[in-house]
C-alpha cells in the first residue's frame, strides 16, 4: 500500500523508530564506522514514508539538508514530520515535507538533523 497524503504529518509530535539499516549499508558501502554519509537523508525519507512506497507519478523537486550535529550511527532515532501543500498555477500539487531526525530519547542540547523534501505529488 502506498503512502497517502493525509498520512505525512505527525502533528508536531516526535515518534520513535529504528529502521533496518542493512539496505542503507548495502547501497552506500558504509561499514558502520565513522560518520555515515547521507544518513540523515536516508532516515528522514524512511521516517516520513514509514517505510512505504510513495505513490507512482510523483516528482522529487528538491532536497534541503541541514545537519549541524551528526546523527548517531546506531538507532534508535526519533522523528517529526510537518507537511504543507499548495497548488501551482498549472494545477499541480506541491508538497513540502519538513522532517526532523534526532536520537531517541531526544537530547535537547544537540541540534537535530533537518531534511526537507519538495515533491510534486501525483495527480489523483
């Protein structure tokens, strides 16, 4: 079952998650030592999709990444998602998905990773 638009936002709350990082390790070649490349983006995508596929026909328009403090290499992590949507002049639905990823339990003294995805959502 694909992800639905109304399932994106976590209503400002933080939720714990600990995805399987085996696929990430295989895709990146990361051996588990040192700071993992692109981990914030991979975790943010897993967080907002809850591991489910996006509906076919959408287009990724951009990704904005802000990682001041590296995420810990091992979970569990926590995430928070806020999504906004708007229609373009041509009628396409554009969704901005602001995903924040942090260690779990959260440490307020450490800044979380912030990853924003901008997607043209597929027409219904």
